[in-house]
């Protein structure tokens, strides 16, 4: 495997003393798990934050081998991680993509949609500006994976209907794409829902 492309960091886990395994979503190759040497070091730790956009250089000798990755920061979501609502939203959508999408299967529309949701979270002045794109991303993910969801689109200005739709989608996500990992991943969605509850319609 040889690929150089923009990628969204979706999840990381420690590997050995200083490395990490990163799950990177690319438009061309889908989710790719890759070994990043020094990923927990001072230089790369702020680069490999879920939600960040990086330029990834992925290389492996065989298709079965875990590729090595070199990454350069293109866009940081770090400034928004100190804000409870945006941080919860970024944590949830990246965890969902990392857990639900099969490896090395391209979903270009989901890549574009996730990038758009992350942009909306960081640009909108409040959650009202990004919660609908977030719900649209969830519905799109379910449909792209083959799960039809009969959920109508609530009005943009009907906050209660938006929260009702949010609550209806949760069980669908837990039952289908996250069936094997719903506990740890859905916890991020529960936290986001709790923070959204504090916004009054």
C-alpha cells in the first residue's frame, strides 16, 4: 500500500512505549489503521487529535501488513476541545466513524460529510448551527452501510423535534453499525445528548 492523501484522525490507541495506532479516514481508501512512530511524543501528540485533518503518507510492503504512517497537520480542532459541547460532538462523530466503518472500504460521501460536520462544529456560533448536519451524517452513515432508517427531517428551528430525532437515531446506531462496540462508543453520544439537553428550545 502506498497512499498520500488528506485524512481525518478518527481514533488513536497507544502501541508500545511511544507509538500509536491511528484510525484515519481517507476519501480514497476509507478507514485505514496505521502505525505512527513517536505518535505519543511532544511533536505528534497535538497532531493526532481525533477530528484533526492531516496529510497522511501511508506505506506498507503488502496489503495485509499494518501500514506505517507519517502525518503532517493540515487543520487542528484542538481549540474547540476546551468547549464542552463542540468537544462532545467531535468526540462522538469521530468515534462513530472509527467504530462503524469497515477498514479500507471507500465511502467518499461519508468522508465529505464528516469533514463538513467538523467544519460546522468549529464555525457555527452554537450547537443549533451544527446539530442538523450531525444528524444528517448519522443517517447517511446508516444508509451507506445498508440500514434504511425511516426518520423524517425535523424543522431547523424546532429544537424539541431535533432532540426527538436525535433520540430515535440512537437505538438504530447501537443496534446496527455499533452492535459489537456500542458500550464504549455510545457513551460519547450519551454525553453529547446530556449537553444538548441544557439548550432550551
